[in-house]
């Protein structure tokens, strides 16, 4: 059984989303995929289309929530399992829109805590790389690190995925 909140971390192309999907798939036949990506170019449009097709054929209910997953989290039922993929794109969307990141993060944390269904959040681990060479990237890295720490503090399960392999940092795998 999934804890109320789980966090799956990993680098780019680490297999974190696929691993998290498997975790949610095992938890419930009623799965909700909260997608946070926005398509700013043709490559991203193609990636989003491929992911939509995969989820539709695999029984996921998909909700696109690039800025505000709160209503979808509030509507989730206890017999469902929710995958929020991913906190990194969600944060990037707020950063690019020049929103108050602290206020947005507070709202997200409140929505995660109030959700009746277990939620698995996917996020990029950005603290293992070099310090970026520009102010915007450094702001993002600091904000992402802070958000990951907040989610990890509240999560009953935290897993780092490296090369598709899970390393449990907190809690026990269901």
C-alpha cells in the first residue's frame, strides 16, 4: 500500500517516471496522471502526444495541470492513486510565468496534504550537478532543491531512481 505521499527523484532520463508509473499501477486500477508539461516546441509536442497515447491505452485518467494541480488533487478519491509528473516542470512553469514561487509551493503542499488519494510526485534531482552559470538557472536550482526537500520531509516514501533502478531513501517499498 502506498503512503499518502511519495516522492520519486532522479536525473534527466533516469527512468524515474517509468518507475513511478509502475509504482502507481501496482497501487490501484483507478489511476490519475496529473501532467504538468507544456509544449513550447515541436519536440515537446511530440513527446506529450506519445505520453497521452501511452496513458490512454493503459487505463490512466489524464489531467493536464501545468500550473494548478490543486483541483484535481481535491477531486481524487481514496480508491484512486495519483501520479503528479512532474514537480520540476510545474516549478519551471511558475518560474517562467514570474509567479511567486514560495506561494505556489505553499499551495501545492497544501493540496498534496489534503488529497484523499495517495500521491506519487516525480521530480528531478538537480543538486548533483554543477552550479549553473546564470542567475535564472541558479534561482531554479535553489527553488527545485527547496521544493524537493519540502516534499521529501512530508513523504512517507522517497526513492531515488538511477539508470532505472530504485534506491529507497526513506520509508519502505509497498
